[in-house]
């Protein structure tokens, strides 16, 4: 029989070892990198049907996250360096199942995270579903998880869930709610319609939505981190850099061209006007 005190001691030693490893891998404090991620899903209806038959009337009526598989993913990387007003932007990258299988999609995402192991993975509500699905699908496809996904704590330093971080003890809200209250463009398609559109093979609309969610979340992350002095940059120039990257990466996106780029330009104009008004009169 295992000695519980000895087991507890071993657990503490392992925790200390992990902390030491994380400390040695900490990035240069002059540089902060984030990778903003969003996913869309399909239901594995066949597996759910088998579960529902086996459980009968006691089966859960909702098709919950173990029966979800990744239908589309988008991510954008931003690196903030001390002394620079504008972050270095990479992406956005948009992938979906009409052009790539799920295993390859996940491997490309994991490769990006592995290549930027010190970057903080940023999501909106990811701890509630997205990251659980990623871990589950990694097990299904026998993929090694990147560092950002290994620690299961919702407060892991390798990740930032902006939904949790912004609400603290207030009621959590949807991305569209927070964006609307902040005058940030979001959600070209009502969120509840995306699953059905994916099942119908409306991949253009699915990609449009997943990309829009990343751009919106990126702006929220920019604001969240800057007001807490975690990053320092010119916010309006940074938003313009995100818009420029989106225009280059996904030039045919209606959301980018119709909503996001004009919004970013408008924000820059407002900032210039505000600066001119605030200039002292000599």
C-alpha cells in the first residue's frame, strides 16, 4: 500500500521541478508574445448516437464537447518588444476541413505553438470548451500537446482566457456582447448558426466567422494587456497593424474589408483628432 505522505511529497517535488523548468524557459521580459486562437466545430453525430443508444433515457440530450471535432481554426501571433510602438504580427492563419483533415489541421496549430513555446495562448472562453476539445482530439489522433495546453489549470500562466479574465466574478458574457459594448466589430454571422453552416459545408462563412473572432479577440487582448502594463505600444497603430496583416493574409474577407479595416482606420483618425485637440496653444 502506498504511503500517502510519501505520495504527497513526490507530488510536491514534481510541482517544484515543473516550476523550475518553467522559470528557466521564461522569455526576455522586454518581449511579450501572444497567439490568439479561435475554433469552430462539427458534431460527431455517429458516436453520439451510439452513446445515446447505450445510455437510453439517461443519456445527456446535449451533444457535449467530447463529441465535437475541430472544423476550422484561426490564429494570429503578435510580438510586443520594448521600445517599439507597433507589434510584429504573423497571420492570421485560417484552416478548415474542406481543404485539410483534422489531424493535419491540429498538427499545424501545434507546430506553431511549439515554435513559439514562450507565447501566451489567448482565447475568448477557450477554457470552457475549445481547449478541452483540443486535448481530446490530440489523444484521438496521437499528437503531442504543445506546452501551452499541458497544464490543465484554468489559471495556467501559458494561457489567457479573456472571458474569464475580464469578468472575474461578474457573469461571463459572449464575445459579441463584450465587443458591442466596446465598439469593436465582431460576429458577421450569429454565433448559433455556425455549427449548422459547417454541417452544410458552407466553409466560406465558417472561415469568415472564425477569422472575425480572432481579430476581435486580438483587439480585446491588446487593450487588456496594455492597461495592465503587461505590454506597451501605440494602441491605434497596433490595431492598424492587425488590420493590415488581416488584409494581407485574407484579402477576400468581407468582414475584414467591410468592417475591420474601416474601423481600425476610424480609430486612428479619432486618435489624431484627439491629439490635435489636446495640443497646448502657444
